[in-house]
C-alpha cells in the first residue's frame, strides 16, 4: 500500500476520484436541500375554497328604509320599504348585481320573483341597455315561469374568474286589480313582499 501511495500516477488518480466524490456529494446535498425547501413552500400555503360571493343591492332603497334579517343558511339580507304608492301606479325598482368577487369561472343565475298579485311589465339591464322583458314577454334568453302563482324570472350568464362587473337592473311591475275593491285593498295597508332577488353560482371547468 505504501508503494502504491508513493506512485505518482496512482496519487493523481486518487485525488481525481476524491474530488469527483466530493463534488457529487455537494451536488446531491444541494439538490436534496433545495427540494425540501420547495416542498415546504408548497405546504406552507393554506388551501381554500374559491369565493363565489355575489352582492345584490336595491340601489333605489334608502339606507334608513332597509330592514335587515338573517336567512336560514346564515347569510344576511334586507327588506326595503318603498313607501306608499297608488294602486294604479307602475312601480319601478332598481337593483344592482356585483360579481367582481367571483374567483373562479362560473355560471351565474339571477333569480327574480314577483308576487302573484303583480304583473311584470319590463326588465332592463340599464348598464348594457339590454331588455329581458318587454310588455310581459321575455327576450334575450330570459326564462319566465310560474311558481305557486308568483312569476319567476331567470337570467343566466357566464362570469370569468376575477373578471366580474357591476350591473344595474330596472324592473317595472303593476298591481293586477286596478279597481282595488275593499277585499283587495288590504294589500296596500299591510307589508308584503313584491320583488325578491337572489342568485346561484355553479363553477365551470375549462
């Protein structure tokens, strides 16, 4: 062994192998350490469900006239007291739909329910000037159905992730019995839900 170490050629080869071994071990250690760092970066971030919040607001309702309430599912809502109107009047209501907080591609359905005691005259998106109901007839994909006597209007649209917008709608209704006998006059002397607006959102995959 002593003779081998004294051999110049053997010593050069030994130094080369030792150098290569050290380099390989350094490289291996660096790769393993970097991989662990990358893995820890991924696990530090908390996974969460995409937000599908849509804000619906009756823009024509003064803050002082809003009556807040909590729904069965824990979400909040409010009722707007629009005051007193003549029975023969055409009643106009404005509401906004804000989809800017939707974080994933979704199919959005806006549901507007009108009490069976009222006739739906028109529904207009004032932001885009798109008419969905004209003289009681649906247009531009609006769907009208009757549920327990009430009129239900569905507006369906696709919303891209983080590309939502704010749209204002105007709906006009009129009381069906323009004569208003004593039997029907109670509708104007007690509180009644005339228009209810809600939504549902279904995530879409590309």
